[in-house]
């Protein structure tokens, strides 16, 4: 038997993606030519901060970045809707697997989940920096694993017209509603202090008790020729709280269509998506730095690649192995308290 290869997207042939209601949606980015390989360029390390504690200068900058992104021409791959489409194309069948045109390519439900989303946020943040001409700007993280962060952060809920606002969120889950990190459709709210305790225990379970191995944490191997529809490969954090935060935030039109945040094709249309995923990405750093975890060394993980448009609107090929050292990417996370590390607190 031949050695396996990484699962790769066929970026040249983007096709319509399939929405949960089985209708099709075109979320293909503008056609790319002259794809370049990524070269690390960071000279400084910026710190991503918790969304619940940003100041007004930061808030204004953040709004300016997202508004500018929304104002770009719809054909510009850095346009906000185009950025949301990147997520749609990479997860709802917009690409087939390179070399296996009968199998669609997918960045959820496998070991590609963490690295793909890290790269996606990396370019989104770079685009923000470029558009506001501030290379120290960072995305905030939605600190849903600490009690101070267990609501939709206020910067996303402003009732004045704000580019960070999104109307497709569950009206029952706006502040002061406390998030349920283990939420499923139909769950009734608990009183806030009970909910906070349960959330901390969910974090402890998912990050520590259930994430003993690399496969537990990252998800199962996904290689060339694997059928993602039967792989069932999501890691513990992807399953809970990642998926639950999505569905808790989104508005339910019916149980299978929780837009925007609750459905993959539309999730990244809500600016809060990027703060949610910054915290998911932060969990990766915590698992490595505080819980003794380590990255896979399997070449099919390290060499898997994705293609994104960068801040200059040029397509770039990035590999998983190039996102493992955050210093090269030029960011880190503020070292905020992690209350679930000792769940008895
Ligand atoms: Cu790509 Cu939170 O999903």
C-alpha cells in the first residue's frame, strides 16, 4: 500500500457549496492565479486581548477595520462578505479533494480544524491591520471560559448601528444571558451562578479529562482519499464548547438552521465568529503550554496546506507546520486567569 498523503483542497475548481436546507450557494472566492508560498514576516508579537475588557480606543479601531472591510468592493477577496465566504467554501463542499474529485474537502471534523482556523484568523487580522494602517492591531478573543466572558461581549451588541452588530443572533441569548457552553437546542437557562459552575466544569472535562491524547484534542487524522462524511473525526474542543457556542449564539429558524453563527455556511458573516475562534485558538496554546499537550509530528498533518488571500489580496499557500510557532505569526494571547484549571475553585 502506498503511503498516505495529506488531504488537500482542489483550489482551482471551486463549486457551489450546499446549505443545511440542501439548496446551493456560491461562496467561491475570486479566481486566483500566481499562488505564492507563505514566508513568515513578523517582526513583533502583538497581544490578542479579551473582548470583555477592551477600551474605547480599541473598540473604535476595531469598528473602523470591520467597516472598511465591509466597504471594499464585493469582488475584492478581502471584502467582509468574501472573507465569510472563505469559511463557507472550505466547509460546505466548495472544494473537492485534490486528486479525488468525488470526495469533498472539509476543514471541520478532523485534525485540520485547529490549524485551518488559526490561518483563517491570521489573514483576517492581517487584512484588518492593513485596512486601518496599524500593524499592531489584533483581534479580540471571546473569553467564554472565564466568568467575566460568559456573555456575548458588549462590543458586538451595540444597538446603535455598528459594523460588529449582527441581527441573526438568538434574542434570548443577548446580555445579560449567561452562555451555556454545553448548550443544545431547546435547553432552558439555569440561574447564572449555577451555569457558570457548569461551564467551568465543562471546560475542565473537555480540556483535561477528555483531552488526554493528540487525537482527543485535535481530532482524527484526515488524509488524501478519506471520506470526511464518515470520518466522525472532531476533537473534544471542536465538539464542545466550539459547536455549542456557535448554536447558542445563532438564531434558530428551525432546529437545523441556526443562522448566522449556527450554520457553517453563514457563521463567519457574524463578526463575533472571529472572537469565538480566537478563544478556540487560545485553547490550543493552553493545551500545549499549561496542560502538557504536544502537536502531531505526522507529516500528513504538518504538510497539509490551505490557500488564503492575504492582506494585499494575493493568494498564498500556507502549511500546517508554518502555524505552529506563534512568534512567526506575530501574535500571542494575553495571559488572563484560567479559572477551570482547578475546577474546585
Ligand atoms: Cu469553521 Cu467555528 O467553525
